[in-house]
């Protein structure tokens, strides 16, 4: 069983990234599984556990790469899917930290108790956290499958943001939002801003209408650059450090 844990295909490895971990040259590991079904998701092969995922590597291969490149790389980004759901996440963090790597964890913010479990353990606490805030918390039921257990998303996201604020300085976490027409407008930004720490860094990204989980979203035209700039400018009224990535 122990051999299977390390040798079975587990995630997609991006060997080198200069953009995923602020200030660091890093690798990114995308793990399988997620509790959300965001219709615009482009990583849906990882989200749907019964889906075919190409180019998966094992933890054994991941750590062979990290060992080989530890004189060049300084960070490991653990993403997904939703990595808090994956039983391998804790062991990845533990082993990567032992190799001297800084850890960045990407999470959707809806699993506050699982995040608290990791943050409260000094051996596992990530060095940087990125929270993907999708839309107004009241609208999160639009992002779940009918078979997915419904959480109190507003409560979970607030708990997550409180955890981050209590355990991290502003330069060690960020909030991320994809500007998806129909899911993120000025009213949604206002609702999200009400629960985001005022000192947070809020990063916005353009929606890309290809390879979406819901094919209907491939028919949606992204916001224009001018429209995105207007939305980010509006966000600055609430969270000063808001920017378009």
C-alpha cells in the first residue's frame, strides 16, 4: 500500500514556473479532485475523478524532480482541483518542506476546517496561501454539482478568510477572482469585498472561453480589456490593492 501511495499517478507537474509563486522560481503540482463544479473551469479533467487525465505523474516522480532541481527551485505550489480534499497533500507538504522548499497552497476557500488543520500544524503550515473567490458567496450553489453536498459557503469562506488574516501577513496571501461574465459583476464585487480583509491583495484574471467544464461557457464572450479595467477600478474602492493580472 505504501508503494502505491508514492507510485500511482497523482497529479500534473509543471516543472518550472515564474508566475505561480510570487517572488519565487517554483514547480506547480495539480492534484485530482474538487468539491466545486465551476462551469468555466479549464482543469475539469482533474475535477472529474472519473475523467481521463493525461500526463499524470506520481509523488515519486515529483520528488525526484524536486531533489534534482533544488539548487534552482525554491518553491512548490500545490493546486488542483482542490488540494485540501486530497489525502496526499499533507505528505507532499511535509516532504517538500524537509527538502527546504517553501510551500504555496491554492484553495477555493470552502473547506475551512481542513485548512485550519493544516495551518495549525507547524510542520504543514504553508508559507503562502491563494484563495480563489469565485463570485458572491450567496451564489456559490451555482458552482456545485447536484450530487455535491451543499455547504454554508458564506460561512466557510468567511471562516477561511478569518483564518488567513489571523495567521498570515498581507504579503503572504492573495485573493484571486476570474472575471466571468454572468458570475462576476459590480454587485458581486461589492459582496465579495465585504468579506475580504481590507489589506488583502486582490488579483483579477480574464475569463478564457475554451476548454470549459460547461460547454455553454465556451459561447460566452469574455469582458473586454476596458470592461475588466472598470471592474478592477470599482474593486479598488473597497480593497485598495486590487489589480488585473
